C-alpha cells in the first residue's frame, strides 16, 4: 500500500546526461605563437626550418638593417660625447689650469703692488715740486690698470677653483639623458629587425623564406611556433551544458584521422565568458550562431595530436 501511495519517480531534466559532447581543436602548450615582423624589408637571413627545435629569445630571422645599425652607432657616439662633456664639468679645471690661474693672479698682484709703490714715490716727488703733473697722472693710470688686471686675474682664479655651476651640470645631465634616450630608441628599432622566438618550442610552419620582402604587421606571418612538450585541446561547450562542466573532470578525445584510438585528458580551465563558436564541424545539425563556452583540456602524456586538428570531445560530467 505504501508503494502504491508514492508519487511518480523523478525524471532527468532535458539536456542532462553523464557525458558532455563538444568539438575542439588541438593546440600546443601555451597556445600557438605566430611570428609577424614589426618592420618591413627584405629577409636577409632565415635561420630555421620547419620542425626545428628553437629556444626562447633565439634569433630566427633577420631583416636588412644596415640603416638601423648606422643609427645605433651615431646615437652611441653622441652619448659618448655628452658624457665626456658632463664629466669634464664635474671634474672641473685640471691641475695645470689651476696652477696657471694662480700664477697669473700672483703676477697681477705683484704688478699692482709695483704700480702702487711707483705712484706713491711720484706723489712724494710731486709734493716737493720735482715732478710734473703729467708724469703723476701717468703713474696713476698705470696703477689703476694694474688693479683692474688684478681683479680679472683673481676672478679667473676663483672661477677655476669653484668649478662648474649647478645649472650647467643640470644642463649637461639633461643632454646625457636625451642622448641615452636616442640610443635606446635606435637600438629598439634595430632589435625589431631581429625576429626572435617568443617561447621554447618547435617550428610548426614556415610561411616566408630568405630573400622575400616582408610587410610590417602583415597578415602573412613568418612562422608559427608551439611548445609540443604537452598537447592541449580547446573545445566549445554548448551553453546548455555549461553548468555541468568544471575543472578537474576527465575527458576523452577522438578524431576520424585516428580510427579506433582515443586520447585521455583533463579539464584544466573553463572560460569565464560566453562567446561565438570557434570550431566548425560542418555537421548539418550544428548551429553556427550558438553561444558556447571555451574549455581547455590537457591531454595525457603521449598524445600526439597535430596542432590545429579538429577533434570530438567527450567530457565525463559525472566525474
């Protein structure tokens, strides 16, 4: 009787199930990196081939850069000149220049004293009436000139001993900073002609060859590089299944290119924003305009799916 009185058994909600199906694309660890030159010119050197293993920072190609090298050399010379001028101001006069200034001052002092003594003697003679007015005026002029030369010599000596003024040093420092900035700019432009690998990885594809002309920021890249030490799959999960997917769930990946073979993996990241479908399977029932959530799966070691291969993903939603 109790069983007869029980209500109807609960039914699974529409869209629920143990497995979430999605379409995905294989990708390397850290995503595929596309190398697009930032400056245009002719490729003077290409030092890699498809399948080569490259290191982060390794120079893979070089665009003709003689003009950029000349600009760097000129900027470096200008910086050296400005630094020499600043250092000369900092050090002040040389020992020989200071010694010369002291000698000129001492000589001017002696001549001024001599002129003053001569003027005093002539005053005494003039008072006794043995010296004319003209000779006295001449002695006075010589004494005044000697004092003026002494003032100049003392000022010169003081200037040499005092060194550069603070405002002159600031001007010199500003000139050095400007020259350094110009050198940095020239080196940055030169560096753009050296195309380096952004990551440790393998050259997946080479699109341009030595001798060809590249256009800055062209949609045609030089090469594509990826870290194949671990393979990943980026899948589009339909909006109706978003609530059943989370990090840590196990998943299985399969492809028609590997009949009868499956690759295991784990969900390691679930995007926080819905978007448009990025993987198109060309199935008749597929809604291209459907809203999806990107899910990243890390494949188990040993999975050798090619980068960019379209795969079918099954996520164990009960995991």
